[in-house]
C-alpha cells in the first residue's frame, strides 16, 4: 500500500511551505560541509593490531532572517568504518575501530537558534562547545542555553547552563546539569578567558539503596575553574591554560589541577619551532582533543576523532571516588615535555617532526612507582587544491616502563579531506 502521487505532492507542499517562507525572509544564508576518508593501522599494545578504512560526510548550514534571528544546524550523512559489500546490513552497535565513528545513517550533529537583544545574544539548542585549547572542552556538543554580551571594551560576559544527563524521561532526579559563567576578552594584545562552572544533580539511589552510575549524576557538586591566555612575548607566541576541578560528591572529590604552557617561535617564514610543558595533578579531567604533539596521545577531539589515539597513553583521570564509587582512585599525576618543528618549503607542503617525554606517576597497579614514556611523531601534508588536503601521520612510543610486556606501540594513518 502506498501514497498516491497527488496526495504525496500535497504532503510535500505542506512540508515545504514553512521552509520556503523562511528562505524568502532570509537576508543571509550559508552552506558548507566536509568529507574525509582515511586508512590506518595501529598497534594499541593490548589485543591485536587494528586496521581499516573510515569515512565521514558532514553538512552545515546557517540562516539569518530579516529580524536578525539566525538558525544554525549540522548533520552527519555518514560517519563510520568501511564494512565491505555487506556494509548496508551492518548494525550500528557493532564496535567501530574509532570511538565516535558509529553513525552509518543520517544523524543530528547540532542545531540551535540565536536571538539578538540589542548588543546581547541568546543561544538555545544543541551547540558546539570548546574551551581552553581542547584541554577542558574539546569539540563537544552540549544541550545548552547561553547568554553573552559586552560588558566593557573588548570584554564579553557569558552565562549559561548545559543539561549533561537525562537517563529516564519520567524521573528528573537522575538529571545532571552544568551551570557556568565567565569572561573572554582582549587586553594589551593578549586574548584571554576565565570560566567558573558548577555541576548539579540530585542524590538518588537505586531501588536497593545503592549508588549506581545512571541513577545519579557522578560529577555532582563538583566545581570547575578554567582560565587561559594567548599572546606574544617578543618574537614568541605564548599559549597557556589551566583548570581546577574538585569538591565532587562521587568523583573528583579531591582537589585536582591541570595546566600547560606552550611557546612558538617563527624562525623563518618556512620554519616554526614549538615547545610545551603540561601537568595533571590529582587525576584531573583532560579532554581527548588536547594537542600533546603526539598523534598517539590525545589529539582526538570528541567530534573529530582520530584513528591513531592509544587509550593506554591517556593523560586524563577522574580523581578520587567517594561513597559507593570509593573503588575509583585515579588520584595520579601526569607530566609531559615536548618539542615540535614544522617546515613548509611551499604553500602546499608541510613536514612536522615532534618528540617528547611523559611521566605517569601513580598507576593503579603500582601507586608508588613512576612510569616514563618517550615518543616520536612525524606528519607530512600536501594541499592538493584550495579545498582538498592529503596528509599522513606516524607515531611511536616506547612503553616498556608503562605497559607490562609491551616494548612499544605505534600507529600510522593516511588521510584525505575536502571542505566545501
């Protein structure tokens, strides 16, 4: 049984009418997207070597109406590993090679409305979230209400809230929220920002009286403080950021701190040198997209996941656990020192070489011993056209001191991306 052509045409007309009216009222609109495909091979140190192909196609659009209200949205048309001739039959819950590459069918990425109030702006909906150079928030998507506006010359005030958890629709006691406020600005040539956040959730137990993940919001009662700055000291560009996370009721019950200092020196138009130091004290949160200078360690934003990240080398933690989650104890420290050089002989070619050292202090299996890892990384990229780039990466890390019985881990990838 199907829909008659005449009825189908009428139905499509009804659906298209509101969109057509919106287009007629639009004074500005933009359409963009990107396509990427890559192949990779990685030895994670645990289990078998993994290899395969992955691809993603994303579309984004924005529409500004004649009353200055604007709409912004994005979708993933596909975002998954290649499965061969049986690809169409593959189920979505099959384990992908890369976390985040699990959407074989069309999925919603983000969508929000932006309302102007004189110099202030209100944003409501699912929004793209970044903060502190991928250390605190890295290409995340947040169900958010946010208000921002100027409070001084080159200073913007931001206040808002995210719904971070809603496990069961008929029970609000398991909901979780993050409320935040902060400033971003520019002073004496330096860009800077500061954010204060607090995690909110009810204290609900499971039917048997125990605390279980999903029945309550684990970061509840935690406080986040996160400043950053970027500017120049003479010929050196300085980027620095830090955050505090603590005071939680279930995780991050201890005081945790993390931060980094990065410097870049443009020796010649073709040659750039960078150096950075990083620390994580007490098992603080470190987002997956943080740039460690290694393709194996983080460098994998939440919605732009890398196929070469090795989880065993992660720098993040959840601090100390309390109550029924007292078995969680990631009250460890992490330290990183790294160097990177970039050489661009032409506008199309770029070669990057990097190396560094990481100390993992206080692993669960031996809280009194520190484990050291040395890594190296090489990346070569070629800008084929204005829209399309091809690049390859290879990362290596000596892990005999960190992973029992595993002398080293490595991963390589070959990538192509077209932006339109």
